[in-house]
C-alpha cells in the first residue's frame, strides 16, 4: 500500500519563465549530455547512488526540465511557422 505524502517545497521551478533566465542553447545541452551522460542541473546516477535522492529537490529539478522543454518547443514552433510562411511565399 502506498502512502501519499505532501512535500513542502520552499521553491518551485517557475523561475524558468523569468525574463532573465538563461535557457541553455540546445547545441550546448547536446554537448553537455555527450560529455557528462546526464542533463545539466540533474544529478548523475553516481551522485544519486552516493548521496541518495531528495524527493523535494528532484521534483523541482524535473519541473525545471519540463518547463525548459516547453520553452524549447515554443521556440521551435515559432521557427516552424516562420519557415512555413517563407515556403508559401516561394
């Protein structure tokens, strides 16, 4: 039987939507992943094995990644729309 526990979070990942948040270019994310074998700002498997998993912290990290992905998709959607318009002009 699972026990559902409420996590008391002192902060959440909505800072990703602040104007001054520096979203890493996808090319840099790719390079980081190739080198480090995990996402930026996400603990590696080795770190988690050594230190354990803080559920509150990990939930915030995961939400940060979801929000970053949303921003990447919005930007790509804008680029696709622009490219469609340019193709139609040709």
